[in-house]
């Protein structure tokens, strides 16, 4: 081969390599160059300590076998009950509970509470009743007749909890299944052992004006089961977008690094454990993905703990939803990647 031909071949190879490098860099950095308000721009993955919750404890969804859920029409219509309808549902639920029909009574009472149409005093009493029921029917080892959200499962040889969760399509983090059964380590589960499993997913409704988050359980085709109400902090000046979201795949992180948004006075990332780390004691982060008409264009929003507990019940964040340390741990253990929805109301 002549020298000129070799030189041309080398130039061509250099051009190909350069184009490949440019393509990789563009793919990696393009999401961070897009506009839109955001609070902690937490990466999708690759935080060294963020993966501390492994497959046996984090309960991540399986993108291959679990397709993305469509918004559930029944869930979206819950808040459209009239005051009279909500009161009637609450009264019916109370009668059913008095008759020891716990699953049916819970369904009616949950429908009434999640409608947002009950008088304040009635709603407070109903929420207390439902929270107590959740402790008994969901978070204990006991299973009640007619409960569509709980069943027993006996482990077979060489089965592990994470694979069983995916096989049964429970859509519930394994850390919650362990807690329900009083098990500290999934590796201690043996063949022939029978556990209570919860059929999820869990969801959340955030009321910006009331600074509340309502957690509930609802599987397609089944009525909702209210779990608990928590206090939250939201974005100042209305910066938390209203609409429907879901927990993004790969966006549940522990000890997540905090990357400041463009309008922050802080200019460098803060790792978990460093001074002024803002995501709370354990650094829980649940990144949200917009799936509604008003949320699809937004990125970088999430649910997290806070190092400013007095901001709970106020509009002081840069757009994300804040929870106290004790509450973010519960939310992290309930919401499931790609299946749990978070509806933000004005």
C-alpha cells in the first residue's frame, strides 16, 4: 500500500473515532442541557452508595416483564364524588365495618376519603379508622377473608423473594414484604416457608394547598384501600407541577447525591454525609416521571427527605415534594418503580 493511501486510511479512521466520541458525549449530556425547572437533578443511576438497597431489598420493577401502566380511570375519578355521595359512601362503609365486613367497608370508606368531598370532621375520623385498618389488614401478618390485596405464598426450592415478587407481579417493594412478615434478611427465607404477600401497587395523591400526601393501595379492577396521610412540603411560588406522575424506573435511590439546579446559589454537588446535604438523614430519593398532559415536559422532580424539617407544611422547596425522615422511609418502602403513580393536585 502506498504511503498516501495509508495516510488517507488513518485520517478516515480518526474521523470515525471522533464522530463516535461526539455521539456518546451528546447522548450522555443532552438530558442535562434541556430546560425546565428542577430541584435536585439526581442522576438515574451510578451513585456509588445509591445502590446500597439491592434487588432483595429495593424492590425495583422489571422493565421487560412489567410494561408501563396506563393511568387508571377509576383512580382519576375518585375526587369527583359530590359531598352527598361521599357522605353516603362513608356511612355505608361504617355500617359494613360494624358488621365485620372489613374489606367491603374499607373500600367504601376509602372511596369517600379519597374523593376529598367529606366534611373535615367526618374525613378526619374516617382517615383514622382506615389507618388503623391498614395496620391490621396490610402491615400485619394476618390475612382477612375477602381482602383482594393479601394472600399467602409458599416458597419453592431455590426461590428468592425478589424473583417471587416479579413472578407474582405484586408491584410491591420487597423491603415492605419483609417488614410485613417480620423478616430482616430475604436470604433467610427457605423452601416450604409461607409468607403473606401484598398485591400492589401503592399510589399517592399530593394536595399542594393542604400540604398533604394520601397513600393508598389500588390494583386494577379492585377498589382503593386508603393507607395513611402524611404532611409534605412543596415548591415555592407554585413550582411543583400539577398533574399525574409515576416513580421512574431506576430512580429510587438511597444516599443519592444532590446536584444543584441552575438557580441554586450552590454550584457543586453534595454527597450524602457531607455538610449541608439537603436530602435528609438517609438520602432517600424517588425520581418522578411525568405521564400526564401537564407533566410530560418536566424533568428532575422527585420525592425526598429534607434537612430542614420545619419546611414540612410549607411551600419552600424548588419544586420537589419533601417529607420528614420518618415519613420518607415509609413512602420509599411502598412506592414501586414504573407502577406507582403520584397525582399532584392544586
